[in-house]
C-alpha cells in the first residue's frame, strides 16, 4: 500500500476573466502581517497589458522576476526574500504570476519570509519549520502542474530539489485561460508536454493507482485535443483544455510519481541550466525503451505542431558533466523506485544512465 496524505490547494477559481477578481480575492487578506502584498510577475510581461492589470496598491511591491534562461535558484529566492523583508517587512501575501518557475519562486518566497537562513537549508521533504504567508498562484503557461503541487523546485549549490511540505501548496489559484493565450508557440508546446509526460510517467510504473489513472486519462485526452486531434493548436477552447489538463496531470502525479524522463531531466537541468519542460522534451524523445506508446504519440505531436526538438547534444558534453548528471539523477530514488521497482539499483547502473544521456 502506498500511503500519501496530500494537501490540496485551498481555493481554486477557473474561467475567462477570473484574473479580474484578484483584487477582491486579496481584499480579505490584506490586513495580515505588515499589510502589503508582493506580486512576483514573470519578466516576460514587463510593459505588456497583463502587468498593467495587476491590482497593486501603493503600499504593495510589484517585482518582475527573471527566469528567462535559468531555473529558479536558492540564491534568487534568498535575494528576493531579503529585499522584501528589508524594504517593507513581512507581507500579507505573495502572488506569483507566470509559468512554473515564477509560481515555484512565489511558493518559496512565501515560505522563506517566515523561515530563517538560506532556502538551501530547506531543500527536501518537511524541512520547513514555520508556516509561510498566504500565497496565490496564477499560471500564464500551462503544463508544469506547479499550480497544484506541494513542491517548489529550486536549484542550489548542492542539488536540485524542492521545498516540499503541506505549507508549500498555494492557498488560492486563479486559472484564467485568457492568460495563456499569448504564450510563445514553442514554450506553449514544451510546457504542455510536461503535463503529457507527467501522465505517461505517473501511469506507467509501480506506484500507479486508480486515483492517478483517473486524472491521468482525462488529462491525456485533453492533451490530445490540444496537440494532436482535429482542431488542435492555440485556440480559446484549447487554452481552457490545457489549463485543466495541467491541473489534472499535477493531481495524477501527486498520488503516484514521475519516472525516468524526470529523473534524467533533473540531471540535465542541474548541469546545464536547461529549462525543465524543454529538457523533458529532449529526453522523452529518446525514451522509447521505457515508454514506447507515449514516445510514439509525443513524436506525432511534435510533427503535427512543427516543433523543433534538438538532438545530438551529447557530442559536446564532457565526461565530468555527464558524471555530474548521473550523480544528480541517481539521487532521485523515489522516481527510479516508481519507474523500475524496488530492485532499481541493479537495473539502472551508472553505465546505463550514461548510455541514455549519450542518446540525447
Ligand atoms: Fe515536470
């Protein structure tokens, strides 16, 4: 029996125009702590219409977050936390508006304004000492499941690992399909594929169960509508479907686990800073051995949407880089255990992982 007792998002609103309700949603929380809100907004929206619609009051802090060419780091979170505390004190709440990286940063900052020391100290399960402040997630890209997950992944000097505990989960999420309508096409695809891969991995492994399959099947159906079936592409109805697919994909993996692709992807992101969803696509493309049907369908989606997935990257990788990637991926016991079973250490040797990486 697999025992999980997971915390859900407290409140969720879904639908076109729900972003316009943010001000009234925040109103009842504004009196807490030092009575100001922090809005962390993806740099991408600087000078764009969405930024002008953020309901920031004069006392609030609106900070544009740079996640352009790297994954969120412990250093970045520590700096944001220190700046906020030094400028205004402890916020009433933190609102993250952006893709998975910005949402993860918002989760971490909400925890770290109440927990001393570097966020590095808290990378792992249930290491956070005190409940953070109220926090809201508003995705502008769909697929990572960051809006629903109880982890906030950070890359630190030692490891890439999430701040994972019940308090990490958002108190409120706003799923407004209008916000993902203008996603750059490649990012829309790569991020959406993260959900597709979450479902394939959660439903193919030793921890799969009826709960994760129910959400997974529905999420996969929605992904097919968005990326493969007649009428696929970036359309208003597909934006709605992708938002729900991401949410359901997140729930699917919550009661199961991710697998081989995510384990290898963490290694690649750690060493090269490759963005999570992009790394997943590069890796999943080469995992026929583990997910034959999923990889076949993935390639159809790539072709249908005319998306470029890089190949032959490993020719430029040094032995030291590959060894480090292997170290990082082998530390992800829970993923290997799910994908290959309790005997995984005898199946997935350093040599085998190296062979997989050399296919990329
Ligand atoms: Fe993922």
